[in-house]
């Protein structure tokens, strides 16, 4: 395995399925707040409620999807969830804002349902020494699809002046391609997670298992607090779009910067041999906190617009690291038979935080954008402190065994 340099056919299929999925729904995600607020003129807090329900109740579907992935076939569960994501594509067809919101929500719930099984599937078909690289590659293609999706949205809406609802509808095509690719996964060679305690003394086994349990719980708590700060890219999009009444174009440009830097950071750092827990808090949560603070300061002090986009890039950098190393860390902290469930708990933790975050951000954002980003800074900083402290404690439990 150490000599293997290239990804298997199954890793490529899963990764390109992610590419086409994001080519579909990320464009919807970028356009949806503009569709609701700039076209239908609804208050920002209504958008916050819709996204909070999408993310918050999505935690329930992530939990069910995680359990289903361990009990049934992970490939089947991933495909099943993927097939219902195109409900998001219908959200721009109707004038009733709440019907649009329901369709958007149902598509996100389907995404949450399939994500734990798909992550577990990627772990199964990836050699241990290529796992972080595989997740970084998947994230790069994931976000690459999102970037292309936003570029196409920008072209169709700003240059061809197409109806924004029709542009949202077109997302159904790549979403269906994404599901088709998952059907071709064969799983000819699987790589089960090794039990690192199997050949150690009972005392060392207990120490290592305690260390892993401590880190896993801390990771879930930290992911929840990071979720408190992860208000989704819709808010930076709205900040850019509403500055000087800029409209769709600058909002989509902010989204492109966020996604582009996220893709680069996730893939580039996934190639390097970082300890996943340390990379999470040092290169993921902490930069996200700093970037949120700087965006808030930028708005309060009316700094040049270019600085806003630089700070949005910082958010993207942190997000790329988190999306790469969170699932990598889980894969090293849970047993193989509970892998899909472990990924499910990760999705649950993040989505609970996102539920609170989008409610709070939606309300604060309506009154003071700067304070909303300040709230996000505090939440990300707490996530950083929790995970950094847990790593230090776990290392003291058994200093002879490094953290994951």
C-alpha cells in the first residue's frame, strides 16, 4: 500500500460523483438566498429559518443514514439519498416562498442522509496511507463542481439574463449524473480499519481506547461549535450582493472565491501527512475564527472591498481543511463496523450547530452584519479551544501513542 500512488477506480467514481453533485446543488445554494431576498424581497431572518431547518433537522437524517449505512449496503444508501437531492432543483419554479423553501429543505435532507454512507464507502475503498489524500481529492472535486456551478450561474443570470428559477432547474442534470456514477462502484478491493490496540497489552489497549474515545467525543463537540459558526456561504454572498446594491454578480464572485480556496486548501493539505486532529483545530477551526472576525471588522470600519474578499478566502481555507480532516479523523477513531454511524454522528454534530447558527445569524444579520460575524468568530474560537485541549489531554493519557 505504501507504494500505491494512484486512486482506485472506486475512489474516482465516488469523487466524480461528488463533483457532479456539487455542480448541481451548489449553484442552487449560491442562487437561493439571492432568489428569495433580491427577487422575492423576503426578510433575511426567513432565509435563516429555512436554512436552519434544512441543516438542523438534517441532523436526524444524517443519523438515520449513518445507521442505515452500517446495517444495510452503504452503496445503496448513498444512491438512495443522492436520488432525492434534485428536489432542490425545483425550488426556483414556484412563486410561493414557503413551497420553494420546502423543496430546498427536502433536497438538503436527502444530502445529509447519503453523506455518512458515502464517506464510509470512500474509507472502505481507500488504503489507510491514502485516506486523507482521498478525502482531499474528493473535496477538491466536490468544490470544483461548486465553482463551475457558480460560474455557470453567473454567466446565465448576469450575461444571458435568464430567469433565476430556470437556472436553478438546470441543476437537475448534473445531480442525476452524480447518482448514475455511484451505480458503477464495484468495491473489488476493500480496506477495513485496523484495530491499533489488537496486539498491545491490556493496559495499553485501555489507554489507547480511552484516548480515541476522548478525541472522538471532543471532535463531535468541536464540530457542533464549528457548526455554530458555519453560517453557510449564503451570508457572505448576501454581504457582497447588498453592498452598494451590487446585485447578483458580486455575491456570486464572493461564493466563487470561497469555494475556490476551499478546494485548493483541502486537496493541497490532504497530500501532506498532518495529524488530523491537530490540522483540524490549527488549520481549520482557528483560521475560520480569525476570518469571521476580520469580516466583521471589515464591515464595521468600511474597509476597501478587496479586503472583504481576502477574508472570505480565509473562510474558504478553513472550510477546506475541515472538510478534509474531520472525516479522516473519524475514520481513525471508530471501528470499521461502526464507520458509517461515526460519520453520521459527525454530520449530526455539524448540522445541530448549523441549525443554531443560521437562526442566530439570520436574526443578527438583519440588524447588524458586523455583530453576526463576531458571533461566528466566538463560536469557531470555542471549537478551536475544545479540540486543542482534548488533544493535549489525550496525549497525557498515553504519551507513547500519538494522536490520530
